[in-house]
C-alpha cells in the first residue's frame, strides 16, 4: 500500500466487534484496513450503507466508502482479523487459513483445538509457536491464532502475575458481565433492565477451560493445562460495557498483600518490552480506593487495554479475594486480537 503499512482484512466487518476493529485500526502505525467482508446481503455495498454503526466515534470516511467483499479468500489480504460467530467461524476460518492467510480470530470456534494458540501477549507469548504444528501452516503458510473469551481475559491478566510468583491452587470467580458482551442487539431491554440474569450460555465452561490453557505451558506435543482447581459463575447485568469479576484464590506459596500488589504493578511482558502499538504501559493497575474499580470510571484505562484490580483483602475460605474489571469489547475482543496481530508481526509470522 502507498502508506507502507501492512494491508489487513476484517472478516465479519459489519458486526460490533468488526466495527471495533475498524475503530482501533484507523490510525494504526503498522496495519491498514484494505479489505472488508461480511454476509452475502452486505457484499457489493459501500460499507457505510452495509453497516449500522454502533460506536461512539464516527465511522472513518475512507472505510465508509470501501465496498464490502464476499467472505471468501479470493482477493483477500494475507492478514485477516476475524470477528465471526462461532458457528460461521468454524466453517470459514479454516478456508482462509488453507488459502495461506494469517487468521487472527476473536471467535471461540478453535480456541481449545490442540494445535491452535490461545494467546494473551502479556501472559503466554511463547504459545504462539505451536501454530507451526497446524496443517494449514505446513501446507500454505496460513494459520489460526485466537484470543480468549471476554470474561476470561481480564481474569487471566489479574491471575498471571500471581501464578508466576506464588503459584495458584484454587480459583473461585463470579462475573457481572456487560450487555455488550452479547453482541447486537444483545439482551432485550425488558429482560435486563432492573434485573440480573444468572446464566450466559457456555460462558462458565469457557472461563474454566480457557483459563487453564492460558496459564499452562507448552511442550513438544502442544499445550499443558494448568492444574489448579477452578469454579466460575457468570451473570449478565445492566451495564453497557465492562466485565466486573469477584475473585477468590488460594495460593501455593503464601504472600502478603503488599507482595501481591507489587506483582500486579510490576507485571509486563513482550508487549511492554517491545512497545507494541496497542499495548498499555501498565498491563494491570491496582486501585487503592475502597469502592473501585467501577465500569463507569475505570473502564478506559490504557485506552481500554489495562485490567483494573482493587479491593484486595483476606478471604475466609481461601487466601485472598479481590475485584477485577476489564473492557470486554476492547481488551476482551478486538483490542486483544489486534495486540495478537502485533505480537505475530513482532515474531516474524506476518512478513
């Protein structure tokens, strides 16, 4: 491209996560949106007509004038950010990987596949190299890399520093998840206003299995899952954006409150060391206020990429309990995939 940036495509561009990709990529120093694809009913239309824009910032004019392409690999750039429902992704993403595309996916379809990296760049960047075991990579150079579920990612960001320094034996977490996590139109207003819905399909299972994959290791054959015990309870609440989680943990090595806070405050990895464009300067930020973090006030830390933690105190059943807040459509979705794309470029997989 004339800009010298790497051309990228967005698969599922008209949905809310696809729109968030467009927003985050508008001024990106490395990547530039060159291709947009969506359902058959949108193909052939200008993006400005095909997409009902749902974000608070304006739709970029250049993107509004781009024509939406059919969702097939022909004519697509080599780097694809995918924002598809799991059922569609299960069929479509392998076609792009088989065609030689690097598919950076936000879908749950392949997160738990034995040769597909499930990655948070601050937590497990070494897991990326497992993509070389994929048959797509061996045949065409294409591959699939995924980011976690929006409820798992904030939790794991808070747990990773503690796992590294003290080890974790047990985790109990209760979530209060924003309605935007259900996509658009999401949950009907008469169902959620003045209400809490104590069920989100497959969410608890995703949190429990993805957390163990993310905090586990790799060997010559693939992934080794972490061996701590874990229980999750997930709830939908009447908050627009931001997943709040109440966490109790038992550590394998005893730690003081000061040691735990220091582990959070000093937590960093490849994204901070390499100064990746989407990486927050502080991956995890501890708030000392007695009633924080709160979605209304703390969600935008680090441009939505910082995980906020607060209310650390002793737990009567385990060792410690605390509160976690993360932005579910930025750090928990498009921003997470974009940071994975930056990590892949940094590691030479997008050259």
